[in-house]
C-alpha cells in the first residue's frame, strides 16, 4: 500500500488518565478500529536552529508555524529502513503535512550532510526551500508508543493514542535507540483526534459526556520547556556579542552584531 504524502486536517489534543482511556475505548467500539499501522513505536528527529527558533515561535502560538522532522515507524536497526522526511505547517488552526519517503540513509544524507536525494517532486522542492531559508540541524529526538485508529465508516477520521512519550537532545540519530526522558506523566495518554472536516456528532457527545476537553500541548515544545539549557541556549550562543552598555537583550540586534563580526573576520 502506497503511503499517504499529503495531509490537510484539524487536530485536537486531549490528555487522558488510564481510567478515561479505558472508558473511551469502550465507547468507540464498533465505530473505530486500529488502522494499518496498529500499534508501533514512532521515532522522530526534530530539526531546529541553534537558537531553537522554530519551537520558540511555536510556543508563542502564532497564526502560522512550521516544523521539520525525520520519522520512522518502529525503531530502525539500520539505515536501510524506510523513513519519512516531513514538513508540518499550521495556519489558522488547519494542519498541513507533506512528506516524502526515502531510506533512512538517504534522509540522513539529505538532512545531516546536505547531500540531495536522487529524486524530484513538488514536496522535495518545498523541503529544499525550507532548508535553504531555515538553517536547521538535528535538535531533539522524540519517541512514543502509538495506537492509531480509523473510523470504520469514514477511514479519513482518525485518532491516535500516544503513551510513554520520551525525548533526548543528545544521540540524535534514530538508530541510537528509543530511549529518553519522560515528557508527560507515566499514567497519562496523549490523544490526538485528526479531523478532515467537522467533528462527528457521536464523537463530540462521547467527549462531552466524559468531561474531556481539548488541551494545548506540543510534545517537542513541552520537552523544550522542561530543559532550561535548551531555552537558555539563545543567550549562550550570543553572549560574546551582547552590547555591554545595555541591560536589554535585543536578539535581532545581537544577531546582526554577530553577523557583522563574522563578515569582518572573513573579509
């Protein structure tokens, strides 16, 4: 079966206790079933600038935001495994995801070493433009154990249940194993409902009856905020370029000063 490469949908997130998860699964019996991926470990490398610009912008909840990640379904034993390079954008509440499939070796050559894959498509060109306009590098490894469900009558209506969400900001290769620090409490499940249009009434009724409401949460953003050494990196990366006469850290001014000094030393 060919993998889907283009997605457009709304995504709603919910945090469930173990008891709520068990009750919810009973209520959707006969309406949703495990999809073709079923249960597996999702492994990701998120890419960002050295100052973590992408995740910092995302946390500010702008109208438009985007992220780049490398993903495998299952923990890869070697770089021959199938992987996906994904660019995910969110505009005015609508999520647009575009991805291209290649071997993990090709993907790492492309994203880590700047070696272009031997293929061309509209999505590849979009990725090329993103990489040209965003100087990114591997930033965070993030994995979780996922069960994916699809509607029995409407296969486009999907939801996922993610447990054991863990992350690290060292050993940033997918073949380094699915280990990391826990991102959300052990007894919680992150549910994401993926809606191509309107939420089905029966699902809205289930969530309302259970008293379960959407939450604003990002796996990558949560891990970032849990680690001061990451969100302080923007200061550490530019400390030598601060204006000693000012108590105010104006990042763009500091970056401009860094660029002028780099140009001067290179001339």
